[in-house]
């Protein structure tokens, strides 16, 4: 499936499959799931459906990327029909507005800053919209944009399939700097409190970059392509690759601290929660790994796990494909608490 999605970036007629994109509103305990023809709003504690958009299946729409919650209470999601949708979660997912200027599909999640929405598209453009969906400016890259930008609130750090990491002024779309990362980037960079960006690439590397000027701080090799973006917590960078390896690197030096191997490719960013790291694999294995790199438990699920995992209290939430359920929730011991079947 990952290969099919990659090919679709270069072929606007390719009917790529999707996998569930998950977003959690921790304030009210709502889990939003973008998958196939719907966006679902579920109660995270038990998986009960609150609403879905659209109410009736529309085969012209396919959702994939996790929706974005904005500061003013909108839920914004892009679709494979080249349209960006803004929904009102407080009104059962009613449509606020839609944006249909893009000439190719939205694979990446949008980024919101202060009410504005920044939407990367596979048509090689990032669209900046105000809170009503009006276009403010457009930034262009040489190849498709597949990843949600990272941001410090003033600049957007935009990964591209052209191997370039772009720093863009969020106010006007002006280019601040750009750097060649040596490989395609389809995962969101991680940004730490010191202003260092961590980028995973198809060059089989994790690279640390100074966000002020784009200069390389360090680069460390992995066994295979890094699809999902790295995660940085407490001075450690966690990243995973398509050979099923999970790595921990020292954030300052890039030295590898440890690695563990899972059963199957890992495409989601590692989740760090409850003093553990969680990853899911293409073969349906979900791993809980201690901060010291020791595997705590594994759980084999039917289906395939491509999406980044989320934590909600004492639950680990996983989007799943090739099975009836599209979301499963596990407790901290790896036991299934609930599953959602549309």
C-alpha cells in the first residue's frame, strides 16, 4: 500500500488506497478519524460514534490524512478529490467551507497557526488560507508535498519529495532558506525547544538541522527509508524505518543509543507516552518499548498498521486497514479495550 501511495504522487489518475488518519481533541475526548469516504467523530474512551461527514457515502471523496483542529474550533481535512474541507465539530460536523483550487489531491494534513490554515498538496503547492477559507498566498516546490509542515509559529518548515526542506515565512509565503536533505521527505519534521529540526528521509537517514539557517547539525544512518517523521522527547530522537527498525538517537550528537526490530515496515512516527515508545507495523504488530530500548510487549492485530498511533489517557489508539474495524484501542498492557467498525 505504501508503494501504491508513493506512485500516486506522480500519477494524478492513480486510485490510491487510504489508511485512517487520527486526530485527538484531548479537551473533550473526541477522536476524529479520516478514512475512505468519511470523517468520523468518536468518543475516545469507548469508540462510540458521535457523527460522520458526509452523512451519506460519496464515492467521489476519499480521506486519508489526519484532520487538523484549528484554534477557532474548525476541523480541516483534505481529500483525494483535490478539495480541502472545514467542518464544525460543535454542529455535528456541518460544513463551514471548502477550498477547491488545488489541481491534485491532499495527502498531507494541514497545519494551522492563529486561525490561518496551511495546506500542502501533491500539486507541488502549499496553500495559505484565512479562517474563512480565502486564499492568502501560495508557495511552490519542485515536487509533490506529502507531509504536514512543522512550525514555530512564525516559520513553516515544509518537507518535499524534491529532497528539499523549505523554511517559509508564515505571514507572506516568502522563502527564508532551503536545504537539500539528500532524499525524499514524506514525514513531518520534529522541532525541539532549542530550535533544532529532525528530518527522516528516503536516503535512509535522520538529519538534524538548525531551524534558523538550515545548516546541518548531524546526520545518522538507518537501515532503510524513513517514512514517518521522527519524534523528539527529553533530548532523545526516536525514528523508525521500512525495514521495521526503531531507533533512539541522542538529540545533541546524533549518536545511536539503541535500536530494536519489529515485524514489518513502520510508516508512522513513533508515539512516546506513559514512559514508553509505541509503534505499529505493516504486518499488524503493535510494540511497546521502554525508554531503555527493551521491548515490553507486542500485540498482533488483524490487518495492517500504517498510521501514527495516538494516546488518550491509558489507551493507545491505532488506525487499522484490511479488517472490519478501522480503529482499535488498547490498554497499557496491549489488551484490546474497544474497536470501531463503521
